[in-house]
């Protein structure tokens, strides 16, 4: 058998890796503007962490985990993380922050693993850029997170629409759950195998079913069961989003596939990535810190599907271009030494510079510079060296000019080479 990559895993090469890097960079820049600090946590945790947070009855834990017994401690089952939220909550509690300094703002970036059926925009290893805020129970915090996602997508030139909903809290959730249970029992004969299981274990998960979307349209809506404080919280979120001109619709059946959500949930939907259209998703999880053994601290957050955003970038006005600004062609050993100096000066003014191999002929190297998409080729040979000049070829305008070596950087920076 050939050593090919595994199904659902990707090698990102050249522009594909660059697109993912652009998404990460943009997300970090925006998060820093919101005074959020980075947290780095392990890829491997106890399976139990996900069973108790993401949820035993969620598709993610039930069907998609990469889990295995630890080598020397076979009683411990480990799992590759399928999402970042549980690990961040665990780290927050482990560090004692839930009691010593509960208000915290974290972001993280890295790979997640889910053994899903691969398709466009759905992989078994993918990257998330996530944000988790602790100690803020107010609606303004939920709205601010969506405003932040909106800022991020605008910077990348992407169109998205937000779908939002409220799932209620510990007070009003049970009435919604009961309504779903009754609805489920009444329609049991029309439901798939999986839903028969979901009905008794966790009726909320009935709304995750992709088999009969029409039937799900007849299900009870969480918004009809909200208690007054939850209704008020949701009203404030809506008001703040409207004020901030964030485009949203209320989707009363958006329950999200993970068990920890309370009150606000949201997804940002892009039309540019096909069926896997949720490019960002998140919500509030006020009971989770306590459920994992910490203090009663509120939590809210989201995660960006980095590869999905990268796919959407292909259709946006954003340019994913890894071409160098300058390709340097040095003919001979002495010229190579000087060319290195020139490259350093150009890189110091933030230009992207590639030194071409000194082992090929001028014609082949000019073709190479062209293929790379470089804007300029700088040619230095013995003759140029003696006279203290460089041949500067503008590959876009197809013009060439001789410029004094010590003036090249300034002239290229000013775009005044013609
Ligand atoms: P999630 O909806 O499971 O939420 O994932 C968030 C985003 O990750 C999705 O909207 C999607 O863009 C991306 N994603 C999920 N699965 C895949 C996949 N198989 N391939 C490619 N991209 C994928 C969470 O993970 C929560 N932890 C979000 C959160 C943070 N809620 C509160 N805080």
C-alpha cells in the first residue's frame, strides 16, 4: 500500500497554506484589538472531558472521536480534541482562575479532529480559531463577539449572514425539552433510527437530524419557551446587533450540535462554501465551568472554521498571492555576495525577495522570475558590479533600467523605476 495521506486529512501546499495563514493572521489581529489574550492547550485530553461537556449524546462524541487507551495506563481513555472549548475550560479551572480571577478573555488557534464523512469544507483534521470569554453573563458580551466576527469577515471581504437563537437557561429549558419530547413521540413513525435513540436520551438533539429537514420544521421553537430574563437577554443581543449593522436572522431551530449551550447561540453562514456553510459558530455556555468542577462562572465564545473561511476566500476579492516582489539574479560568486546584501536591504523595507539559483543561465532565470509572478527581476553580473549598478527589469511593464546599487531599494519602494 502506498504511503498516501489519510482520508479527510489534508496537505496544504503553497497558496492553500497561505490562505489558511491569512485567516489565522487576520483573526489574531482582530482578537488582539478586542483585548483578548492567547491560550495554548494540549491536543490530547481525557475522553471523559468531552463526554461531560461536548456531550455523550452529541454526534461529535458519539460518532466522531479519535479515542484510544493510553499505552501504559489502559484504564485511561484519551481523545484527540474535536473542539477547543472543553480544553480551555479545563485549563481555566486547572489554573484556579475560576476562583482567583474569573473574568478572562482567551483566543486559541490549532487543529481539531473529528471522524466525519469528508466532503467539501468538511475534514477529519481542521483548524479552529476560537475565542472564549469567562465571567461575563451580560448580553452585550454575546453581541460584541458577533460584532467581532463581523469585523473579521469584513476585513477578509467575505459575505456572511448570522443566524441567531436563544436556547433558554436552566429555568426554562425543561419546558422546551418536554415540548420536543412530546412532539418527537407524536412523530416517531416518521423518524430515522438515530432519532429514536435521541428522543429518549436528549430530545434537543432531534433538531440535529439531517435526514428529514421538513419534519424538523414542524418541531417546537425554543423561542416560544423562554423565561422573562432569557427573553430580555435575547432582546438586548438583537438590539445591539441591529445598532452595529450586523446582518442577522433569527433561526428558532438553531440548537447547535453540542450539549453545553445556554441562551444565545449563533452561526455565521457563507454561501461560498457549498453545503458546509457554517464558517463560524458559537454561543453561551453558562453552566459549563461548574459542570466540569469549577465555580459558577458564565462563559461565551465562538470558533472560526479556518479552512472553510479559506475556501470562501477563493471567491472573495481578497488576493491570495504568494508571489515575490523581487527576484534577484546574480551571475557569478562575487555578484552573489553583493546580491545577498541587496536582498537584506530590500527585506528590511518589508519587500518579499527571492534569490534565484546562481547555477542557471540568465534566460532560464528570467523565465523563472516570470513564472514566480515577481514584479521585478534585479540582474547583477561582473559588469554591473564593477560599475556599481543593477539592471532592474519591471516584468509587468516589460521595461528595463540601470539603477545605482545604493539607490535600488529606495526606487523600488517608491515604485519609480520606470
Ligand atoms: P462547532 O460548530 O462544532 O462549534 O465548530 C465551529 C466551526 O468549526 C464550524 O462552524 C465549522 O466552520 C468548523 N468545523 C467544524 N467541523 C469541521 C470539519 N469537520 N471540517 C472543517 N471545519 C469544521 C465548536 O467547535 C464550539 N467549540 C464553538 C464554540 C466556542 N462555542 C463556544 N465557544
